């Protein structure tokens, strides 16, 4: 034990020594402005743990396009404007496509193998393999019918038990992504995996939130036994690692088994395996599919919740969208993807929901992977700096070579779900004692990498008896 303790003391000494070495350098250009930190630890105690995007947006009013922070010698820059994000993360994508090394989430739990964290040639190969199957036209052509059927099942669940709309959204979102990614049909196995995905994504959100884990700043702490008071994070990481591995491997291995028996429903996993049969590609595909499933299930739920909140608060926008759908589709059938090619307002509504209720408010950190410092508008960006775009302030699906691979799957899923709900249901506020509807107004959002609106009250009711009959008829034949 004495030797282990000396190792920790020596590690702390090295961190301190490295910090002072950095401070002795006198670069020509200054780093971007930011809040004043403390010696050695920098701004580690100032990095917010809750609703970070709001704190960073407030800092942006004082510090401008870029806000500079440090934590134990690691530089972190918050990108606050679209112009800065485009210049650094898109135009200079080759320099800024690196990822942060997260000791807790990436190394101890295992997320470093996911699409969000993989780097270098493996990152390039993953995107090259996936892109032909992930374009909007490909998604609609290959999975549009299945997505439409799942939307009809969602309508039936909302009709049967409208009070549990959030549960139905979660079940439907998981069903959509399981169908497109793994070809998994309804059943107990799929429901269990959807529940497991909810837990995995929540744990990832906690694990990847900056400032939550001291081991991310002092990686040598990962060697401290979990039985030492205050160091139980290793045991937590082991539990979450096993949970993640099961979620990634279980549905993927099922696809391989069904393919070997020639009984596989075509899906993203099967098509990728058919085109890339070698073992190295298989490992990349395994984690690509696992990443799509875990991320897609939870982010879609959050977006649907934001849609419901928006429609409850802004009924006039809901009426305009319903009028457009009635004119294009009529009232005697349910919307299909080809109808939505002629529904510009519905498209605009979906995009506004994604902007208004941003689900991933802080984009994943990009790392300046170049060996030399960079310069932006007279500010020096030190090599190995982490750049974190405040997506809440500049809502997008990512930047440059890190644009979300599943963005078209997510958008197509939301489009058909939202159009189907608008065509058949009215979303209203609860009725108060005075007989008037009560809008939820401004509600808070949960904290984490992926956020959802805090619980609120709303009412979903069928627009007409004809709408109820359409829902029942659609599900009778599917």
C-alpha cells in the first residue's frame, strides 16, 4: 500500500510540474478570454455540472465567440457561435476531428469503441462503410414501409392509453431504431433491449458529463482499488461496462445467426455485413450499430416529448400543420412518406422542434489533433485543446467529419411519427377549474449529454371518430 500511495504522490507531482512548465511559456498570441481560474486546477471547480449549455451561453455574452477554460492543464474552449463553429469545425475539419480521451466513459466503460469516440483510420472507415446506407433517400427506400407500420402501432397505443404517451414514445422510438438497425420485430426480446438502452444511455449521459469524474482529469486514479473510500467509480464503471457490452453484442449476434440461416430481415447491420465480411470491419459495424441503437432510441424520445410540449404551448402552429396534412392526404387515410414531399410546413415544424427543444445541448468535444497551435481571429488555440460546441446556441447535427451518421434515420423517423400524430390527434393542455386549457409554459430540461423536458401535463385526444377508425383499420392489417 505504501508503494501505491507513493505512486499517487508522484503522479500529482508530475501534474503540478507540467502545469508550471506550461505557465512558463510565453506565446506570442493570447488564448481566448474566459473566467479566471485557480493555480493548478484552473477552472475545474467552475465547470458546471447541471444545464451547462445555459451557463456557457451566459458566459458567451461576456467573452464572445470562444470561451477558454482549463482543468489541470487541459485546455477547453466553448464554441458559442455558428460562424466560429463553421470556421473551426467544418473548414478546418482535418485539424479538429480528434476526440477527447474520456478515462471514465471511454476507457473504463468502453465507449471509446463507439462511433462518437473512435478516431483516425477506424473513424474514416466506419463513416465510409455506413454512408451509402444512411442517406435520406436510402433510408426512406429501404426502411420507409417499416417506419410507417411502426408509426401506426404508436397511434394505436396512443388511442388505447393516451395518458401513457411518454411510455409509448419510448417504446416506439426503440422499435423504430431496432427495426432499421437490426431488423428486430415486435416481441419481449425487443422490449427488453429497449428498456436496457434507456439505462445505458442514461449512464452514458452521467459518465460523459464534463466535471463529473475526477479520474478524467487525473487518469492515474483509475488504478485506485474500488474499496478505497471515495473511489467506488471503478466498480460503477465495471457494472456499466457489462451493461453496454450486452446491449451492443446481443442484437448484433442475433443478426449474424439469422444471416447464417438465411432468415434475416434486411437491415443496416445485415447490409453492412454483406458488403464488409472481414473481421476488422465486423467489429466496426458491431459498434456502429450499437451506437445507432443507443443514441437513436433516447434522442428520438426527447424530440417527441419536445414536439408534444410545443404543440401544447402553440396550438395555432398545430392547426396550420393539420390543415396542410388534410389538404394533401385527406381525412380518409393516414399520411405516407410520399405525401410529406409536398408538406413544407410539416417539415418546417419538425426542424423547429429540433431547434427549439435541442436534445443534445452540448455537442461532443472535438480535439485539435494537430501538433502545433492554431489561430482564430487573433486568438491562440493550443495543440490538443478540446473544443465543445454549444449546440443549444447553434443547433445542428454535428460539424464536419463528425456530423451525426444517423441524422437521416432520426429525421425520417420523427417526420412520419409527427405527421401521423398530427393527422389523427389533437394535442391540448389540461382543462382547469375555469374550463380553459392550461398550457405547460416554460418547463425545465434534464441535465446530461442527452436531455428531455421535465414532466408536464398534456392531453392527446382523437380528432374524430373517423380518425379512430383509420388507426384501428391500419393496425388490423399489419
